C-alpha cells in the first residue's frame, strides 16, 4: 500500500511505514500521528468540549481510518532531535515514563527504570493513546 513493500512481515515494519507515510508524505506531526494510529474513541471525540479540537479529531479519524492500530502495542520512535513513546488506546501494553533532571526514561515496567534511576523526579504511566514526545535541548549558538 502507498508504495511500501513489507519484507519482514512484522507489526514493527508496518508501524514504521505508517509513521513514515503520515509524517513525511502527509506532513503530520508526531502528535497528530498518535491521534491516527491510537485514535480516540468516537465517544471521546464527541465529548470533547473544544469544537475545533473535536472537528480536527473527527477529520483525522475519518481521513486516516485505515491507519488505526487496534491491537496491543507500545512503541518508541526516534526522530532527529528526540523521541516519542506511545501505547495502544486501550493500554493493553504497558508503558511507563520517568524524568530525572533533564533525562527521560521509558520502559514497559517501572522496576526497569528504577534499576537505572532509583529516585526519579517524576514517574508516571501515560494514558492509553497519549503520546509522550521529548526533544533534545540545543546548546546555545548551535
């Protein structure tokens, strides 16, 4: 589909192609991509108070409906300057995030983060379908 050829026949390969298509070919942000592949339920969209946001979410849900991933997943996506963590909208796969100073950690288990950083400033489990996007800080003058 859309000029991609799946050679590995894995979910990871398909998600990679979906993200490439949505970001590079359609110009969506990673936040918008998260609203496509882990789209909010129609009931959640209908309950959104902000009309512009409700219309935007409805448009993306309709326009890119074939890219909704309905099974369990947790993904980390690296990009030039940062990364995004995202899990399925039902939170069938676990995802935990933590921060310590300027460092961000992601794992499927809190215990794994605590092996590396035993006293994080903040630790949380993002809601299902909630993208956590972090970017690298740029040094002054660079």
